[in-house]
């Protein structure tokens, strides 16, 4: 399971 | 958060406010590409769907809501409120030639093959070329009002500052996102020609005139 990278940038 | 990303976001915010004020105050969208503004509305809509799923910070949420609201407000002002001043003849870039490749590329190169991730990737690729209709329009009309060039300078600087942010994050947090970085470099490079004209002309009080 590839952890969905949290996109913390706008 | 770091100073580069913060100033980048503020430059982005400033660009959007400059554009909204220009259209609202002059009650005209002459010289503004409605197609680029439609692309930006698509970019923010497909990128900020995670507004409802993941909470990053109050700042992040507020900025996303502002970018979404302002992009739709701008499209509304151009295509509805001040439609009479919209310059159809010079805003002729075929945006399907930008949307389709972004869709295909997002399906081929992404971090995860999930709907949200594909849409985020599509939005990153589309944003890198979303300004092309506007730059194309400026080259067709051969000039831009100084307020429009200030808008473009702020908008182009935002992603350029993000590149500094990505260097900083790689050095300090060993964090990097190649998709965002490559697209961000392409996006910033597209402004280089404009940056040159802006710095050599507009800052000297001259009008932005492109060599015909």
C-alpha cells in the first residue's frame, strides 16, 4: 500500500 | 513552513488581488486572458479537493478557500459581469491542447493511481502551462498594461519562490516532490522572457511593448 503523500503545500 | 514558501504564497495572493482590483476598478478585463483564468480555476478545483479530506493547518485551509473563491470570482467578472470588455479576438489559445496532455501525463506519471492523487498531479501539470494563453495574448496584442505586467510578475515570482522553498526543504527536511519541482521549473521558465521585459522596461516606467 503506497501511503498517499500528504500534500502540505498550496 | 519556511520564508520562501510564505513569500511565495503572499506573492501568489498579491497577484490574485492585483488582478481582481484591476478588473473591478477599471470595470474592464481588457488585456486579460479569460482562458488562463479558466485554467487556474480548474487547477485550484482539482488540487484542493482534499479540503474536505485532510486538514493541514488553518493557514492552508484559508488560503485554499481564498484561491478557489477568487479564481471563480475572476472568471465570473470576465465572462459574465464585464463580458463586453472581454477581448475574444486576442484570447485565442486552444486550451484543450494544454488540458489533454496534462490529463495523459497525470495518468502516466504520478505518485499513486488514486483519484485524488491523479487530480492533484493533473493540477500540478496544468498549472505549469496555465499562463500560456495570457502570455500568448500579450504577444498578440504586442503590449500589456503596467498593472497586468505587475500581476504577471507577482504570479511568476510565486512559483520561482517555491523552487527556493523546495531547495530549502530538501536541504533541511530531506523532503522533495519531483513532480511538483519539475513542473514548477517549467512554469517559472515560461515567465523568463516576460521577467526580462518586465525588469528592463516596466521598472523603468516604460510600457511593456513586445517587439512586434
